[in-house]
C-alpha cells in the first residue's frame, strides 16, 4: 500500500491505516524524542501525544513534505514544549544585534567519537543545545529552526556559531584531560 493511500485512509478515520502509520513511524519518532528528552517515559508520552495530534490534524497534511517529516516536526515541537514547561525560569537574551559570521567548518579531530560529540552537545546550555541538535542531528536549516524555536534567523545563526564554539572547547578540554 502506498504512503499516500494510507494517509488518505487516515483522513477518513480508518483505524487500521492509523495503526499502520503508527507502526511505521513509532520507533523513529521515539528516537527523535529521546535525543531531546533523555528519558524513555517522557519520550513515549511525547510520541503518543504527537501521534494523537497528527491524527487529529491529518486533514491539514497537504503532502508538501513526507508524512514522516511532517510528523517529526510535531514530535520536535512537542519535545521542546515539554522541556520548556519543565523550566522554572528562563532568560531570553536579545542576540539579534550581533553580526553573524558564517563558519561552515564542522571538522573535529579524528580521534573524537560520535558518542563524545553527543555528550558534549548534551552539556551545552539549552539555547545552544537545541539549535545544534536541530541543525546537526535533525538536519533542519536556519529558517526551519527559527520557526520551530520562535527566534529570529540571525539569533539562530548566532546561537549555532556560539554553540559550535562551546562544543569545540568542550571537546578540546575532554581530549586534553584524557591525555594527561
């Protein structure tokens, strides 16, 4: 059965088609949620909420992107909303006045593992961590990240650049300490 057929059946509230889509995307969306939440129970809850919202709003799905990409955006937004709701106090800095210098060099020493990079990203302040994760791991561009996080494109670029700088420093420190 083709993806479009399944989605059309879901638009007609076909439970079997909904289960088919759920089974097809559940594990992948759980992985996306886990990258943000780091807690299996929370990730499972977010995935369930995302599927409920997706099936409630499926009539709004126009097929401009794949169903998986559309669902992934819902999962990412739900994950970020959950994390924001857990914060007791947040401070928004106006970074829009800064001049952005594009730096597309993301190379690190060959001895650095993916696990070390993931740990270093997890240690970044939230505002940098989210932008880096959406850019590097989820593959969103600046405009998409700006929309998801409700920040300006220049703020997104600034946070990406600063986060990258902090990430490189963390990785350098961890390698320096490991060599001692």
